[in-house]
């Protein structure tokens, strides 16, 4: 299991072809269906500059990407803001079958640099490029996920029983996916995992419930409730959690 523990992004800038109706600030809204869009001329790059509030990070994630290519991310270092790639940069591209867009999960050696730039390429035949959410923080990997992995759907559509006995049902809202998982591992691993989940709390973030099973088990979501741990053995513990998709 892989989860991003996010930190605060204090500012974001972009250009040079921003959309006045879908501004750069949309990437910080925690709303996957609200996009930042840019009508970059064919063959050109657009960019997103952002700054974190400080602290160590080893990951940057983009959700809902529709573009020909996303250049490798760069740190902006020093008074001249020289563009330098972080050490041991790895890019994981995740195809989301539900939205038809991609998520990109960058990981690298931990750094305390706070200023970053992402350049996005548009080729002939593309419309505009778009990005849904931008996150930065620390990726945590947790082994010991037990199978079967639980999956469900939660329908948030408004439904009200009226006084005359009829039922009012509002406009259909897309059902949210839910996943439930149990982790069994050494107690020395489960305890810090629970501490990580406590820090994340109800924040929506990037989850990959079972990376070894493919892209289907990736989602942008939040804990559906607080996780529970069981310390039934002297050195082995288990933890159960549920994640609900954030739409």
C-alpha cells in the first residue's frame, strides 16, 4: 500500500497562457472535478511554479492530468532559482479508468527545498492541458496488506422520504468508490503506520491500495473513519482502514 502524507502548498503560479475561467488556483481546491486549464500553443510548454510551506518532502503528485507530456519536475534553488532535478527522481504514471486522465506520482530523495517548477508539453492535436489537483509531501509504503481487498460503492445522491410516503431523489451524483484493507506486519511497522494515518486524518490525498495489482486500485480519497489496530501477538500487529473516494 502506498499513501501520500501531504503538506501545505503555500503558493502557486503558472503561465504564460492561463485560462481566465479555469485558473491555476484550482489545483489547490481538493476538488478533482475542478481543473486548471491552459491553452498553450502547439509545440510550446506551459508551467506551474509552486512553493511549499517548508519541511521535508520526497514526493509530488498530480491528479487528473490531460497533456502530451509532463516534463521532469525541477527544484528552484538559490537566489537565481536555478532549475535542478531532485536526486533519484522516479515517475509513476497511473491511468485512471474512471476519468480517462492520468495521475503522476513523483518520488525522490527527501529534500527541504520549497520552490518547484513543472513544465507541461502540448503537441498538435491536443486541446488544452489540464490538471485537477497538486499535492506535495511524503510517500509512505506499507507492506503486509491481506487479501481479499474489500471494494464497494457509496452513492451520495440526495434521497428524502417525504411526509406523503413518496421518496424524492435528487439528480444522480457519481457513486464514490470505497476500499477496505487490513495490514498485518511487525508491531514496529504497524505502530508508525498508525501514527502516519493519524497525522493524515481526514485530508484527501493520493492512495494506491495495491500497486502490485495495477492502476485500478489507485484513488484520490480520504479515510472513511479512523483506523483500528490490534496487537494480538507480542511482535506482530494488524491495522484495518477504509478509504472513500473524494469526488
